[in-house]
C-alpha cells in the first residue's frame, strides 16, 4: 500500500510539473506574440503599406506556426492597422474611395481562390513563394524613387499617359473602360496574393497606382491603406468560413500590432525616410534568406 501511495505521489508530482511547464510555455508564447506584434505594428506604422509583410515571418519563424495558421492572423493584424490609417486618410479627403471599393470588390471575389490554393500547396512551396515576395519588396524599397512635384493630389501627367487619369476640374478619376479594367485587374491579382500568402497587398497597390495613375503619393498611400483594410477583412472572413480559428496568441499579436502601429505613426515624422527604407529592406532580405533555408531543411 505504501509503495502504491508513493507511486501515486510521484505521478502526481510529474503531472503537476508538466502542468507548470505547459503554463510557463504558454505564457512565454503569449509574451513572444505580443512582442512580435508590437514590432510588426511599429514597422508598419513607420514604413507604410509594406510593413505588414513581416507579420507572417514573425508568426512562422518566431512562434513556429504553419503558413496556413499564420495567414489569417497576419491579415487580421495588417487589416486592423491599415484601417486606422485609412480612416485618417478619409478625414483628410485623400482616399480615392471609388477606386478602393472597386479593387476591394475584385479582391473579395478572388481572395477565396488564394485561400484555396494556400490549403492545397505544400508548406515548402508557400515559404518559397513568400521568400521571393520579400526579396521583391526589398529590391523595390532599395531603389531610389523619383520624387514627383505637385501642388496638390491631382497629379500633373499629360492626358493619355496613364491608364487612369484625374479630371483636372473635379479632381476625380475619369472612369473610362480602360481605367475600370485596369483597377479591376489590380484588385483580382491583389485578392489572390492576399488569400494565398496572408499579406495585405500594399506592395502591389502602391507601385501599380504610381505606374498606372496620376494620383500623388499621399493619395496613393491613403487609398492603398483602405484597400488593404477591406481585402484583409474579406480574407479573414473567408479563412473563418474555411474553419480557421484565432487563439489567444493570435489575439495578443493582433492587439499588440495595433498598439505598435499607433506608436510607429507618431515616430515616423522623426525618422529619415531613406533610413527606414534601407533598414526595412535589409530586414526583408535577412528574413527571406532564413525562410529559404528553413524551407529547404
């Protein structure tokens, strides 16, 4: 009887130790999720639409999640942060809301296609695709952009040079068939990539707007943030419909990212833009290389 009692007490002690280790690990991961969320939000607030691309690597490499687990949480975090910037842009009249709604509508239609492929493709392929995407973003950030001078957000290109032109009288887009088709195609591509890799799509929207429209940069960023927030929301809804759920670590990451983004928006005026671009691009390259190595392991 005494031996049985001792055995039970030993087993009870082992169970208690395991329970303590479990809760310690859980709290550690909650803390890591919060720290990664703040850092991601801070980068997003400092760099603009492209910062959210760090959300997926933070969850995959930092917390050990799979790409399919990380994508909806990353979308939620990026979309929430972008919504704050979009609201600010709306207050200042910078958002091209009709264009944003068209792009988001097509993104809504095609985002489930990206989510479907994300669940069909192997994890290694998804990590390789994401790594290549990060390198592409880094290269674009490192290239010095030509600064467009202009007194307002109405642009200054000659008529016919761009697919979508602003009416100089009203300051609104002239909705030709060519302009509508261009923005619809941009929305479709953005939706697929958003659903597939869990990114908001700002890295596509911003350069496309610069190339295809005569909207000035402030309006481009504000419009991009509105599109990101809408497409991210749609992607999250699609992921929930597919059975994905966000646990406490995911919630901690999302809340922390919003706080970090608000802090980043306050600090961005005090940090040189070029230093941000080079720093962000360097982080993207390092993370992309690490993901490539992990995908090959």
